[in-house]
């Protein structure tokens, strides 16, 4: 079993849950910035966050 977003709770579950880490804080900041731009009459733009997601392996998944 795997969860999305590496939450602190995942480490305390039994078994500890493997998770996919995403740069949530940076994604949120970019979303707010874009929303404010649009509210001010700006144009929509594509936003790419360069931080790579990665898997935080814990006991909920077997080694492959």
C-alpha cells in the first residue's frame, strides 16, 4: 500500500506506509501566486515545479 504525499502520520501506521513525496509547500505557493495573478487580470500560464517527486519506502511495500 502506498499513499500520496509523505505525511508524518505515515511513519506511525502499522506497518509504516510507503509514500510518494511531492513538494506540497512549493506547489501551494505557486498555485496561490498564479491565482493572485489571474485575480489581478493577468494571463494564465503554465507552471512547472522542478522538484522531483520520489518514493519514501517503508514497510507497507515489499522490496522488488
